C-alpha cells in the first residue's frame, strides 16, 4: 500500500513551526514575568483608585485620620494619651501627605506596569523590576510603617472599634509583599539583559 505523500519542503516546516510558536505563546502566559506584570498592574490600579478616592471623597478618610491621630476612640490610657495629635492643621497635613504618597506610589507602579508590558516583547525586565520594587516598597512603607506601626501601635489604633484600619493595612502589606516576591523570582531574574 502506498504511503500518502507528505510535503517535505519549507511549507511543512513553517506550519509545524507556527504551531509550536503558538503553543510556546500560550505557555509563556504562565511565565514569571507575566505574573509579575499582572500583579504589578493590580497594585498600580489599586493604589490609583485609593488615591483617586481620597481626593474625590476627601472628607471620609479625613475623619479616619483625625480620629486615629487624636486617639479619641482608644481606651484613653493617660500613659498613652500624650501621643495624641489634636491640631486640625497637623491632622490635615498628615492626611494630605498620605494622599501625595499614595499618588506617587500609583504613578511609579503605573510606570512599572508599562515597563513590564514593553519588556515582555523584548525579554528585558531590569527597568520594570527596579520600578516595581520602588513602588511596592512605597506601598509597604505606607501601610506597614505608616498604618501598622505608627497608626496601630504609636497611636493605639488597635484599641478603637470604630476607626481601626489594621486589617485593611495588613491586606495591603500582604499584596505588596507577595508582588515584590514574584517580581524577584529567579525566573524573572534570568530574563535577558535590558536593551536600550
């Protein structure tokens, strides 16, 4: 019985190569740089919305900052109350500083997301990794140092049942820390050198 004729020219190889390339493209979606891109974009969008919300609905979180700094819903232990900041001017300055920090972190992370997206085309992630690291550390400082340490412990926010942002801050720290770990995975670090 005669075997069917199979093309052996470049057309057959091209079809096989195209199919293999399509398979590689699908597998590439699961690569660490793609995960780093998606997570960085998630934190960037989140921080953008947080900053936008605080600007467009200034009063809601302004009350939060005022209550935390004045410590008026804590146990009011005399040994701690000397830490309270009762000046509305200082409270508002602290709140504006938080919003500015959020906006800067959002801008850095948006730029990092752009660097990841463009880097995926060239297998060049150094710039994206550096920008992500800066933005994510800014988020960690805001929610870890600012909310958990200073707000939670110094201003005893943990004592307040009404104005306690520790759970939300812990979630933000966890998301930023996890994203930072993914950004620095060995699979991302082995990528090609940055090309100018």
